[in-house]
C-alpha cells in the first residue's frame, strides 16, 4: 500500500499561518477506523480523504477524535492539492460528494471559491454555564445544527478570550463560534472557534463556521459580502459572499509537504 498524503495551510497566502489540513488521496476504499487512525496520527484539526470513483469525488473529513459533517479549510486544501498536484485539470471545476451534500470548488486566480450550504442559527437560551466557561458576557447567543454562535461586545473581547475548555467540552455541540465587529477597515468581522468536544481546543481558521457567520452578519448589516478574519494565534482570512442558494467562501492555500503512507 502506498497512499499519497499532503499537508496544506489553508485560508492564507503564507506558509505556517492559516489552518493546516492533511489531504489523503485514496486509490481504494479504506475503513473508517483506518481513516480515523490516520487523522489521529496527523493530529491536525482536520484530515480530508478523497476517493475518485467513476468520475465522482467522495470527500470525508476527520478530526483527531471524530468524523465531522462539514469542513471548509480541509475542502479548500483538497481542491488545492487536486489541481496543484495534477490529479485534475486546473481549468476544471470540482464537485465533492460529502455528508453535507454536493460541494463545489472553482479556481479564481490565486483564490479558490467554495460553494457551501447555509448553516443559519436561531436565538436560544444559552446553557447556564456558558458565560462563565467563556469568561465573557454575550451580546447574543444562537445555535444551528452544529454550533453555538456567540456575539461579544467588541473585537478586543474576542481577541482576549481565554475560555475554560474543560467546562465547554461537556456541552452537547460541535463547537462555539465567538464573533464581533472588526475595529479594522480591512475586515468586516472577526471570530474565533473552540471545539473541545470534537478534539480541537481552538481551530485556527474555520470555513464551515462562516456558513453561519456570513448570514448572521448579513442580517445585522444588510451587506451580502464580507472580508473576515479569524483571530487565532496563527490567524487567517477569507472572503464570504451570500447568494440565493449558497454561502460562497473564497480562500488561498499553500502546500507545506508531500509524503506517502506505507
């Protein structure tokens, strides 16, 4: 067995920033256990597994702990590798079959455009321990099928956040999106994402959370397109645009290394 594997920094134009993802190109189906073991071995927030079969691209994502239904940065990384490594003609658009339906990727010069589903939140009563676990008082708390969305009063509050992850972990959800308006003219809003229950204390840059953040800030501002910054230690940026059917995420990616699983 000889299986190509790559590491890619996604949602950045510089190496060693953005969100690292592994991309594994499968020549034949592998078991869920094997894929989970590879993801645990890579120990990145997500590993993407691509299987080409009869003209179809099957795509799955695993964190070091669990399989997830939707992942933006690993999808961006997967598209980047398929084109850059010559698996698929860069002039061709990509369609991935996933647990969240068919996701598409298109090349836009140095940028990659992903069409993702809306993941709209609804206002909820927060869990009793949420404010104490986050160490901040929310302006708003909502929830969609995957995550809680928490708006704080300022960019400074988001950047200074130091949550008690051991108290967040037992809350039944994939993770916690924390956001605020940006103080900078370069970005419209900023965010951070904590998912200790999925094996990720803080994700550096998370595409799928922007499927919620885009519509949320659209409601608040009336705008349809945004420049977003995720204020993790590594940091990363992406464009977010709402269409009638999809949230469009645009990002860049850099290959870090190539390897082979024996």
